[in-house]
């Protein structure tokens, strides 16, 4: 649950940014000013917010540290200056070997592909949902941006909910929860392709889609990567996290390239069918891991009562 709560920070930022953009466009439209003013306000608002938090971070950070061992740190003599060394070919080759070794750890490649499908759908929803609501559902841009924030709200709750289910009911077996969420996410994804007379059903569907897609995405990017990286003799969590996220970013980029091809000259239905196929593929890729976790449920555990089998 802690990882899910931490991963929801990005969704909170997305919500704030979308609301700021919608508010800026709405104010510019209400003032009957040129469109360029609204666009300028969209960039000025987040920039001012970043400057504010940069100042707060700088001003609220204590230096030197105020912990009990601060005096001991002050008494340590400074290290002699060292000439910076350029990374050698052997060092770079060793780093590549570590990444290659991390990639072939159990289930790392599989989870990388799963996250590629999930992140592709997630990013497509984030970037294209306002445009879809504006062009197909005929909502004004400000209203469409505000409505799309319900997807990020669903992501926030989905990450925490999925983490809580893993901790309290699934006994640490994350793949089972992720697979269930991915299969259920197919329903609201297909439902988005339909036309509705009211905004209320669209809002509910967008929220549920964010909850069911964002839950697995947050689990994979945080908790699952931590578990996968701890399988090796030495902790390679950073390498595993980079690999999984890197492969997923490639999948998300390819999805962005495919979206105009799927919607150009055709209906948006095929785009949502493609999203459904990606979610189904992600769930199918996890079936071997789910089978292993289901088998471990009926096996006696070793060690402490709360120990769980690594994926």
C-alpha cells in the first residue's frame, strides 16, 4: 500500500496540471481575449508553481543536518582532492553486463512486456483522452481537460487500492491482483468507445478505467520492481527498475505512433479495440506467474508466518 500511495504522487501532479490548464483556457475564453493568452497562461501557471516549490524546498531544507551525529560528521577530516576519472571501457562493459544479467532474472523480461502494454494504454489515455472528448464527444477543450482528470483520480485510488488488496488479502502475491485488474480494465476501456447522452456515465467510466489501469501500473513500477531486483545475490533493484521502465517507455512511444494510424480515416473504435488487446496480452503474459503464486497458496510456508514467496 505504501508503494501505491507513493506512486500516486504523479497522478496528483497530473490532476493539478490539467485543472490549471483548463482554468487558464476557461479564464481566457471568459475574457474574450485572443487564444494565445490562454496558451501563455497554461505555461506561466506551472512555471510559477515550480519556482514556488523550488524556493520552498531550498528554504525548508536544513543544512548542516540537525541529527544527533551531526557533530561526528563535522569532526571527520575532509578527503583529499581527487582527479575525476573518465569511465573506462571495462567499467562500461561491466555496467552492460549487470544490466544484461538483471534482464534475465526470473520474470523481469515478462514484467517488462506487461508494463509496456500497461504503460502504452496509460499514456495514451493521458495524452489523447482530452482530444477524444473534445472531438468525438463534442465537449469544449476546458471541459474536456477537466473531465480527463477523473482518469488520474482513478489512478490515485487504484494504486492505493491494489496495494491494500495485495497486503491484506493476496498475502503479497501481486501478480494475481495485477491480472484481475487488467482483465477488469477491458470493460471500461471498451465502454469509452460508445456514445452517451450525458456526461455522468462518461465521467464514471473514465474514473473506473483510471482505477483499473493505474493500479497495475503503479504496482509494477514500484513494488514489483523492488521484489524482482532483490532476487539476485547483490541488490540490482535500480537496474531492474530502469530496465522495466525503459522497455515500458518504448512500448508507450510505439503506442503513441500507432494512435494516428488507427484513428486516421476510421472510427475511434479500433483504437479502443487495440487498447483492449494490449490489456489482454498483458494479462496473458502474467499467467505463468499467477499459476506459480496460486500454487504457493496451497503450499506450507517456511519461516515466519508473514513471509511470502518472491515472484
